[in-house]
């Protein structure tokens, strides 16, 4: 499944704003069919973990993130199906007092945390010891068929290479070139963006955060790097300090928007990530840390227009 929770550093204030707030949303949308609902009434229905600096747990019907001591790092969890265009609604309450905090939701988080892994039934039977022993006739027949198939494939491949290269020496050279090309392709794949290999990059995605001091931001996270698409912006929509807020995050195509307590806050465009999981996040910038509780997390399909 990958890393349990990603730890990344918040970008310092003053970084170039790549996206900007406006007086109103630049695109219209509607919330369509419900795709997922989390009421946190049962354990193991969202990613959980306990670490030296933070715990992420389902407790008493809420999802609680506790950061023991703040150092401007974001702890987040993720769960559920891999989705593309979504509207995410959640109720979140900061229950600790210190206002130097940040918390919110994420969309298109990379990875497969909480997803069922496909299992080959034949392999499962072998592992469990339930597979029947093959008879001698079946085994011989299988070996013969396998040998014939392998021989045919090798012959076809050799014939094709021989035809293209015309000589045995050229065939050998072509094989070496193919091996080198394959190695180059592997190297290029390892350097490709996380979009190409989501199962290897839990955590990357978009974050929609508010601060206990009354600001919000829309951020793109990749590894330990965070890029502000809408940089921290003060907003009277936010209930500050130990308070309850309702957040709505919209991820629709390359369009990203944040609503706070039913009102539009800001939006941006970015096409880095097209699909992924839903996430919850919290951070603190004080020695007392932060404790936030999430509830009534609902994910619906985002419909343009």
C-alpha cells in the first residue's frame, strides 16, 4: 500500500502565487451522485497510524489528527477509491487552543491506501494449500504445450529479428540495443512524474487548508515540496482558533476551488494530477501542537455547469 502517512514541509510565506483569488468562482459546477461517505463510526474505515510526533485515529465517531509539537510540517492520511472529478464536503473542528495551525482536506492523493488488492485465485489456492495435485498426464500435457508455445515464440522472434537484421551478428547487436533501450526506458520511467506511477507515490496531490489564525490556501504537494496555487490569504469566512468550520473542496478537470462555511473562498487551475484518493490533513507551527477532528466526510461527483 505504500507509506502510511506522508510528512512534508509547508512552503514559507512569500512564495510566488501561481493562482489567485477572485471575487467569485471562475467556473460553475454542481455536486452530482454521492461516491463515498465517511461518518467514522467504525474503526479501520480510514487510514490510521501512531507516530512519535502525531497520531491519526478514528475516535468516538470522529477522525482525529493530533500533532504533538508543531514544526510547520503537514501530516495527512488518505483512503478510498481512485477518483477524478469530485466535490468533497467535511465538517472539521479544531479542539486545541493555539491558533498557529493549518488543517483541511486533499483530493487526488496518489496511492492505493485502503483499496482491496486483486488476488489471483489460483495463486491463493497454492498459498493456502488447497490446490489439487496435477496428474501425470495433465502435467506432461502442460509441459509439452508450454514447451511448444515457448519454442514457437522463440522461433517467431528469432525469425523476425533475423529478417530485420539479415545476419546473426546483426541479430545479436539488435538484441543488445533492445536491452539498452529497455534499460533506458526503465530509467526514464523512474524519472517520470508521479502521475505515471500512482501506486508508488502515496501522498502527492492537492491540499485545501485553512489556518487557525484565519487564512486559507490551495496547495499542490509532491514529495516534500509544496507549491502554492493560491497562497495564504486572510478570510473573514474562517472561524478562528478552537472552532468549527465546514469545508468544500472542488476538483474538476484542471479546476480547483475552496468554499468555507458555505461561501466561495478562492480557486485556481492546475493539471498536474487528474485522479487519486481523498485525504485529511493537519499541521501546527507552535510548541503546543494541534488537535483537529473531522466528521461527515462526503464525496460527490463534480459536474461542470
